[in-house]
C-alpha cells in the first residue's frame, strides 16, 4: 500500500468519527482547551482549527497536549510551511480550501494526512489522479450545494466528500443524505460569541445536536 493510500485511510477514519467536523476560528488560545473538551464531550472529536488567526498554532498545540479524545486538525493550509508548522504543533490531519501542484507535492513529502479542497468536477478528477479519494467540497453552498454534489455521485463513484462552507444544522442533513458524503464541516458549533463568553456548556450542546445528525441520515 502506498504512502498516500495509508494517509487517505487515516483521513477517512477521521471523517467517520462524527457526522460533523467543527471548523474553528480561534482568537484566544486560552479558549482552546475548554472549547475542545466541550466538543469532544458533545460527540464531535475531530476538530479543525483554521490558520486564520495568530493563536491557531498555539491552540492546536494546547489541544493536542491536553484534550484526551480530541483528533485535532489544521485548516486553511496553503503551503508546505503550513503543513510543517501544523505537524510540529501536533495536528493529526490537515485541510486545504483548494489545491496547487506545489501544495500537493509538499503533502506527498509530509507525514500529515491531507483533506484537499475541490469546487469543480475537474478539480476532483485531478485530485483522484493524484490518489485522493477523500475531498473537501468547498465552498459547499456557494459552489452549488447538495444538488451539485449529489450529481457527482454517479460519474465520480470513487470519491467521498466533506462539504464545508455555508452549512448549518438545518441544511446539514441534505448533504449527509448523499451517498458520496461522509461528514460535513461546520463553524456553527463554535460561534464567536460563545468562545468569547466561555459558554462551554452551550458549545457542548451544539456538538450534541450535530453528533445526533447521524441518526437523521
């Protein structure tokens, strides 16, 4: 089995941990550990912390070190430098909004499994040629939503998706009902107001609602 196949197996296992992967934008590293504990307690252990703030890598490092049961990942990965920094911080998977040849080459050389982004059938086909069978569909709603993704199921039967972008609790079941969707990514589990106020019980409740979507598909 090739290295990329092994890493894709890891990505699939991560995608199957829960029907929703929380996508987190965190500004204060002090919120990272209690937030992650709330998400794990609520049943959403795979957590994507995006590289959109200065606190992101420190947050990943803290969660990796202190939160039992968390499978911490890094999002908004754009370069080889991002992959290396995330791996050093303790991330266990990486997510990119799209792809470039340079990023894919860097991913080949990295131990960190990558969930790459695609928004068109052509991009998905190109990634399949590189050995990627598990992709992020982004931005899911603006790019065409569940109807477009469902239309890909028959002509692209080998690919499974994690749609992310514009999805909420009400619309997630439309995506999760598709045969080519394993999970969805969503930022609604960790809204900025709850992170700022430190309302971890509310975040745990949102995670429980999201985890319960499995039964609705």
